[in-house]
C-alpha cells in the first residue's frame, strides 16, 4: 500500500451524504462481528490443525470477495472500483494468506484467541454500533428539525395569506356597510391591516431564520455529523489494528515455525492507516452536489405586497419588543456557544494525545463524549443564530429601535379575579396562565398582546401608584372610544349610532339587561337632519350608570329586526299639520335631538300628535307642525288618553322603572335651576326579557369588579358562567361579577 499524504474529511467532500456514509460505517461495524466470529471459529479449528485451518482461510477469502466492494467503496458507489480493494481489505488479505501458510496450532493459542481477541471484538462492535445509532438518530433529528422549519414557515405563510384575505374581506365590508356602521368597519379594517403587517413581519423573519438554519444544516451540522462518523470509522480501524496486532503477537509466541509469515503480516498491518479506507471511499463516492436555493418572500395571492417589512408605529412597537427579546438572549447564547466550543476543542486535543500514546483513556468513551458535546453545541448555535438573524433583520429594516426603550418586566400570571388587558381592554382570567403582569408597574396584558405593548414602563411603583396608573390607563382607553348623544354603555366597547333600526342589543351578546345598557353613541348630524331652531337647544344628557367597565362588543341586530320608514316619513317633512280628534296627543317632557334617519328633533314642552304608539320597542312616531318622525317613548307624555302605552320588553327592569319615575318627578317639579336630563333610551323591540337570580349565600367583594351579596338579594343576570366560575350580574345600573355557584334562578 502506498503512503498517502491527503487527509480527507467527509463533511467537506461529501456534503449531504449521510445515508451512504452511515451505510458504509455500518458495514464496517458489522464486519467486526465477522472478524470476532472468525477468531472464534479459528480457535475451534486450531485444535484440528492445518487442514481445518486451511479450509477456514479459504472460507473467509470467499466472504471477503463477496463483501469487497461494499467494504471498500460502499453499497452505491458513483465510480466502480474494479479489482481495487481498500487498505483494510488488503491487510485482511495478507492476514488470510499468512493463515494459509500455517500448518499447525495448539490448544493454548486457541484459548488465547477466544479470550483476548474474539470477546474484545464483540464488545467493541456493540459499542461502536451504539455510537453509530446515536449518529443516525441525530441525523433524523436534524432532518426533522429542518423539515419542521420548512413546515413552520408554510404555516406562517398560511397565516399571512389568511390575514391578507381577512383584510380584503374587511375592505369589502366597508364598501357594503351603511353610513352608520362605516366608521366601525373602517376601524376594524385598519386594525386588521396592522395585524396583517405583524403576521407579514413574522413571515419575513421566519424566512430569514429558515434560510440561515438551512445553511447551518448543510454547511455545519451535517458536515460535522459526517466527520464524526468518519472519526468513528477510523477509530474502529485503529482499534481493529490493535487487536490484529495483539493476535499476531499471540500467534508469534505460540508458533515458532510461522515466525517469518507473521513478521511479514505484522509489517503490513501498520501500513493500514485509517485514512486510507476513507480516501478510497471518498474517491469512489464523490458526486455533483448543489445547495438548495434560499427561500424568498412570496406575496399572498389576495394581497399585492412586496418583501419590505412594515415599519409603521404599530409595527415598530412589535418589532421593538421582538428585538429586545432577541438581544437579551443573544449575549447569553454567545457565551454558551463559546463555552461549548472550547469544550469540544479540549476533548479533541485529548483524543490526539490518546492516538499519540500520551493518554491511556478509553478512546471509545471519548468519542461518545465528544459527539454528545457537539450535539449540545449545535443546539446552542441554532438558538444563537435565530436570535442573531432576528436582530439583524429588524435593525436592517427599522434600526436599533430598542435603544432607550423602557421595557416592561413581564412575568406569566394567572388572573383569578376579573382583570382587564391594559392594551386591548378585554377581560383576562382563568385557572391557567393566560397573560402577563409587569413586576415593576403592574401593567397587565394577554399573552397575544405582549409583543404589542409599547416600551413605556414607568419603573417600579408602589401599590397605590400602581392602582393610580392602572386607572389612568383604563380612563385613557375609555377616552379613546367614541362618545356622543349619551355615552356608550360601560359594558360595550363600541355601538352603532342610535336609531330605530340600530338600537337593539344583540340577542347573542347577553348584555341588554337594562335600558342603561342600551344607549348608543350618536354620530354628528347632517344638514338634512336639522329641522328647525329647536336643534340649537341643548339636549338633555342621558344618564350613565357608574359601572365597572366590561369590554364587550355588541353584535349588530338581526336583519329581521331592521325596518325602513316609509318614504313620506323618512325625509321627516309633511305638507301640512292637521289634528284629528281621534288621534292621541302628547307633550315632550324633554328636548330630543335627531341622530339618524327617520328621527325628529323636538323641544321640551312641544305638543305633538302621536301617529303610531310605542309597540314595545321604546320608540313612537309623532307629527309636529313641520315634520314627522320618531322619538324615544320615555321623552313624551300622552295627553287626553286614559290608555297606557304598551310596556316594552324591559319595562319590568327595576333600573328602567326607577329612571322613568325619576324623570317624571323631575318634570312635575319644574326643574329647579338646571336643564332636565332625559332618561336612557329604551332597547329595541324583540330583545330578551330580564332574567333574575337570587343569592344563595353571603359573599364579600374582593375587588371593585365584584358585587358583595347578602343571602336572598336579587340581581339581573347579564352573563351566565362561561366556564370560569363567574357570572356577570346587574344591580342599580352597575354590572359586576359574582361567583356563579352562589346564585340560583328566580
């Protein structure tokens, strides 16, 4: 065998060639079993001397001939080796030739072969196979992680497509919405656009991370794995050479007549350098390999967009939080990667000392330890690379927006009492961590809102300061909601404008418990809705209950409850005003200002003709001297008629009755010095009737969001237990929470 100065490395030469390398290494390990079996059989044959020994040599020559190709160049070589054999097989041929020359063997040598050659070979074959399986499992893990990265990117792409589709749906909804709902539709559209951009940014970040992970997979993880398999194979060859040399020594001591042959064999074995087998395998298995192309941004088919990251203010808040997390992790991960890399280098130096004979440690155990350390190094490197790419991607798009940021010190929190998110205003509670709480200022938010929270933590606050800041945040959020002719109910984030066709609370919301919760925000009047000088008069304020805020969005009313006014009534004007003795007359207790199509503005004290009485919806149709329209029934007193107005579906509400009686008393007193305030507008017809509950036990409130109860006390049920053990009830116009198992139906 010729001396070879080239030291091949599988990772650099074979790239993504784990399967053929693994098969080749497997063949080498399985070959150890054949060798140890050979020595066992030889030990038995030694007792029968030369004839049996010669037959054995011939038998293994035949076996070698059958496995020569797979052991030399693998099972699927790209180049046929012809009659060439690997260095190990050449040495093995010399071994068998020496065996043929021997004519006798005695019993002691047979025992020595079994105890000192065959058994160690079986042991090291099992140990090498165990290590090889670890390599195979890790290769599967790497491939699975790579495929998971691709799959996760596809999922992110799907979410991005869905978000784009939702934006398109929102845009179409704006085009098809009525004027009174267009503002709400536009708000929902802009919010959906912001969410879509966040999903887009996540998608772009995922592309860059996946590309980098793919690059590491093909240029570091797989090459390192192949190099480790090469080291395992070469270690096996080294160990095999050692056992062969020892067997030769045993044979030399016991067979003086075979000294010449054995000396020749002994001189041939050291020439079997481990790298020679690897070199031959590489030369016959090198193929053309091309690295897969980098992944690129793919725009959604329903949303025309480019690969630029969104950099508006809402997106910058999200990116700032992602950047802060990545930078925080990056420093720790760099230190961890450097530490693990030093450990791997140290164990490589120990292995070199073992091969040089300067260290007597077990090289197999050392290879096992080195492989485990490399696996940990790759895991840490993946995390570091992810954080580094995220930081680079964000800073390339918007700069280092984390500088000067006052990040919140969030911790995962379980909210056992009703708590609102300081960002979106929705309720947070549950038996498992469903949100985050700032350790310093007490800022609370959903898990989904964490990365949307602005980095404006005021620092560590006392308990009183936290309450004050909490109230300021809630007030600021409330101030951002639309307000008009009577503030929107505390339990509703946003309602459509008040009109005959839109004042009904959704049957599915479960929140139309009283007239106090049916007041909607009113839009600005148009010139067509101004009917006379009475519009210049101040409108009586609609009372607002002092309730704890519950952020619920009332669904729009069902189509069957929406009706259009006749053409002659919708414009609000008639040609003349005539009085029919059979028609009912009424007097306005309060001034009312029109807020939508079909409504009419009237002044306090005006007498009007009732065209259509209240049908239970809380509205009635009237005619003045100049116009016809609808007004709230509670703003008018019926004259010259003993017939009572039909009660609405909410007339049994103690809150509504108290408001109506209070308004009547104020009217009879003549109003002492200020302008009288009109009562809350009644809910639209068709709403669900009130559901009363009674307290079974006494209960003391633990926060401002809960009611204290006495046994037997009654409440109006707003929302039943949704699975969290709490129910929302109303009393005196205020809606709070109580334990659901403390209530019974009345």
